[in-house]
């Protein structure tokens, strides 16, 4: 057999092998495509399931937080009210009766004794802005419109500088002063911003008391007018019956 004859007999075999390899490659690609499709479908299903689980968890967490808040809110409010009452007693004395004025959440009307006896004054909660944040203060104002005492409830002023506004020697200077006299007191050296905030708090307290007094006067005026109108109506009816 010649060399050409050998080559001719080999070529069909090579072509057959090549064709088989190509078929195998095509089949592998199709299988890979199917696997990828299945894999993508699984990934999509997994993402959907994960999203659903997270959504359910978020919803349940929100419900639990709402339930917890509904349970704890009254307790927290009661505790804050008790603390407020204690702070007021620190400034006015133990033998007092203090109650919030309807429509105001930052003022307590303070009476002498265990009930609505003699009006002593007003406890006003204010929060002026200091150098490092808000300063929570309680200002006790007498029924005559004078400062009885003050208390710093919380603040974040610079230690040893701004915190000097809580020194008794500084706060006592404002006792028995009216709204027009508080700015006669000197600022604390090196803590002018904190000192100014303290004065702003006092001014705000006086403003709240003024608003309350104005409202009380308006209510009393309305009651007087209403009473006068009733009396006038009764007099007219009497005149008509007599006529």
C-alpha cells in the first residue's frame, strides 16, 4: 500500500473523530446552558425567598417594637412626671401641690399644701442652647413674677468652665429678681455663651408665665362677660314678663 492510499484511509477516520468531538462540545455547551438556566432560576428563587423572609422579619420586629412602646410609654411618662414633681419640690419645698396646666407640657402650677390652696408660683421647664448643646433647666417663678430658685437638670457644657452656671454662687444671684433685672448680673468670665444661655432660659421661663397669665386673664374675662350676658338676658326676660 502506498503512502497516498494510507492518507486517504486515515482522513475519514479523522473527520469522524472531529465530528464526534464537535458533537460532544456542542452537547456540553447545551448542558452548561441548561445548568446555568437552572442555576439562575435557583438564584432568583433564593433572592425572592430571602426578600420575603426579611420582609416578614421587619414586619414582626415593627409589631414587637410598637407593642413594647405601648407598654413602656405610660411607665416612662409616669417616671418623668415623678422626676418633674421631685425637681419642683426641691425648689418650692415639700409641702406643695403641683399640676400641669392643660395645653402646656413645660409648666407646673404650684400651690401651697396638699391641694389647690394658696398659689405659690410656677415651675417652668426650659432648654436654652448653650455652647455644647441644650441646657435643661427648671425655673421657679413666684406668683409675684420673681425668681424663687433655679436648677440645672442636665447639660453638656465644658467641664470647669461652662458648668460654672450650675454653681450656687452664680444661681443665687438671680433669686428675687424680675424679668427686667436678670441682665444686671455679670457673665461668668470665660463662659459667656453658657452664661447667656442661662439668661435665655430665665427669659423663656418668664415668657411662658406671661403667656399663661394672659390666658388665665382671658378666660376670666370670658367668664365675666358670659356671666354678664346671662344676667342681662335674665333681666330682659323679667322685663318682658312684667310688661
